[in-house]
C-alpha cells in the first residue's frame, strides 16, 4: 500500500484495504514495468491504447448514467464533467499516439473490445445502471485512482521522465499532480454516498470496487497477451 498523493476518506480507505491485493497487483504487471522503463513493444502499446479508448467510452457512459441518479446539482455537474473529460482530455492522448502508431478515430470505432475489456465495461455500466449510487461510484473509482497513483509512483521511482522516453506523454499525464484534485472530488462523493448507505450496501460497494481493481489488472493482461476472442 503506497502513500496516497491525495486525501483518502475513511470509506475509500476501507475499499482500498479490502482490495489491496487486487489494487497492488497492477504495479507489478510486466506490461506496466515495461511501459515504465521504455522497453514495451510499440505494438503492445498501440493495442492497449486502442482498447483504452474503447474502455473510456463506457467509463463516460457510467458517469453519465450516474448523473441521472443523483439529485445534488453539484454532483450531477461533476459527473457530467467526468463523462466529458474521459472522452475529450484523455482522447487527446490517444490522438497524439495515434499519429505515431498509426491509428485514428475510425480504427478505434472499428475495433472490437477484447473479452477482458468488454467484461470491465459491462461491469461499470451495470453497477451504474442497476446498483446504488454508491456502487456506481465504487465501480468507476479504481481506474483513475490506480492510474494516478501509478503515474506518480513511477515518477518517484524514476526521479524524472526523459524527453526521449517513448512513453513520456503517458507517464507525464498520469504523474501530473493536477489529477489529485479530480480524485479528491471523486473520493469525497464516494464518502458522501457511503455515509448515506446501510452496511449491506457499503459491503456490496467494496466488492464492486475490488472487482474493478481485478479488471484493471486484467486490462494490462489483455494488452500484454494481445488477447482476442477464441474463434479468431
């Protein structure tokens, strides 16, 4: 369990502790280690980036669905902004690498999600649509949380990111302290809805959080193995 670069309220800490093995596993995945040291095969990174763009469409959907279930206008606006940010801000990273690695919006649109990716997407959207608001927030929280902690952890480990690092843009994006504010607001809302929930709902939310952490590891794995459907 690494020190967090942003405040972690009590329920968020319970979730992370509950899912600590799943959460921590991503830090040691060979894809992540190769990405950090720059040795990752560009073919694998291209595969990952395209699948990530597909994933972010469903992350945006989950945020948008949650925005229809909350009644607090500030929470509604935050979720709408989060849905937009997933497509616009992170999309800029995909556009930049797309020029280098040879893919564009049409490539992304025509690419089928891998089994692991589709399962993760369905998990998030299902939690947002069928679960409580708390379960919806628990499903979306691990992705930005893990990426931000991972990015800043890698920056601490490396000290600085060389300009000639092949994945410098990715590392710089997720090590940017500006993301800490995003997580502070997300976890504050997770805490708010946890405080409004009974113990059974809180327990279900922790399970949902852990499942998302498992899917995060599986997302690295699908890129590392160039996962495809069995019939292909």
